[in-house]
C-alpha cells in the first residue's frame, strides 16, 4: 500500500543527500584573502604565508588580493559585502577592526555585525624608526628644538596613534604625513624626509643595513628577532603603543563548519617549526590560540578599549 508520508520522507532524504556535499567539498575553487594594505609591510608577508598555509592544509588554491586605501576601509568593506561562502576572507588588524570604529563614525562596515571571526593568526608590534636620531631620548631632544615630521600608513592606524601618544607624552610638536603603505613610509624615513615613524618589524632589514635607526619597540617585552632594541617602556614611555593582533575574518553568516575548517587549517599550518621561523623573521609571533571564540572576545575587548581612549583623549583623526 502506498503511504503519502513515505514519499515525503524519501524526497526529504534525497534532498539532504544532494545538499550535504555543498560545503563538505570545501574548497572546490580558489580562496581569496583580501589584504587591505599596500605592499612592502607586514601585509605582504602575512598575505603570502596565509595563502601558502591555506593552500597546503585545505588541498586547494589560495591567493592574496591587495586592496589598500582609506586606512584599510576599502578592502574591509569589500569583504563585508562578499558572499558568506568561505571563498573571500579578510586580513584584519586591531587598527582596522577596533580603532577605525572609534575614530571614523561614518565607517561603512560594522566589525561585529558584518563579519564572522575565524581566528587570530599573528601577534605583532610596531617599531619606532628614525632617520637621524639614534635613541628615543635623542629624538625627543630634536623635537624640543623644532617640530618633527612623521608618517604612517594612514590616519587612525595604530602606528599613527602610537606616534601621537609619543608626541603628547614627550611634549613635542610633530606633523603627520599619511601614506598608502608602510613601504612608502620607510622609504621616506630612510631618505630623511621623515624624522620618524612607527611601522611593523618588517622594516628591521633597513635598520640592520644602516638605512634607518630602530629606536624602540612597542609591547611588554623585547622582540626575539631584535633583542638589542629596547621597549618603549624601557625608553621612558610606557604608555606609548601596544602589541596588536593580525587575524582572519569572513563575511557574516559564513557557515560554522567552513569557519572551523579554515581556523583548524591555520592552526595546524602555522604550528610547524619551519613556519614559526618564517613568521619570526618578520618580527611577529604565531598566536597561541587561533579559535574563533578567542578572536571574538579579543575584538570586543579592543573595541571597548579604543572607544574609551577616544572619549578620554578627545583625539580626532584630523590631528
């Protein structure tokens, strides 16, 4: 005897079989990692290494797509509007996801509502480089005599705010000149057209070759890759700068199983001694926990921190 409900069950079962492999086969086409920064800095190294790890661990193809501009807002907005299928990912930093919202009320993306956390991949800091000064004390003494010039990869970046913290704490005057990428900033420091700049540790090669001077590093301790460079605290400015994270986000509503697959791939790929050595060469460190849950918590902490900083200092991007 034919039972109508049996036909319904069979149809539902067939549908589930057809639907199941949609994400089980992930990835079945190239994964794009949007890097919202220009070349010549940590973004280049991060983009290349993450693409390498994802391709190897997920047995597919992955590549970095560089979309710099507007303090990372251009590339970040592109990912916010991308399909939530795991094929468009975002390189995100403390600056783009926590500082931007505090200083740009007109921002066209919401770091919480528009994205799904995947994981913190690297921990990095900024190094204070100078063209002429050889110590922080010497740089401040120069600033007491005349206004200095400094650059960053954009107004509102952590590098920009670290510079402003130094200027305020030291009681000196300086003019900020924004650039599209850290490579351009370092070129200007090396030429002497900029007196100083905070940028990531990838500039240490120029310091080693004598083209610029590395004065100090942000964060609680010295970098393992540059143990002779003191911290800002050791140089007398404990409140200047901070360590920051570099993470991966996906568009909001990306399936949980896809997010976990990416997070696990990153964790496994960056756990190898060879990859840790490559990361250390950039001055960064592999994050100890790459889970989506940890990134979600850290994002909320940093959002609250920088909102309070802006409210307490009344600092505006125009400064």
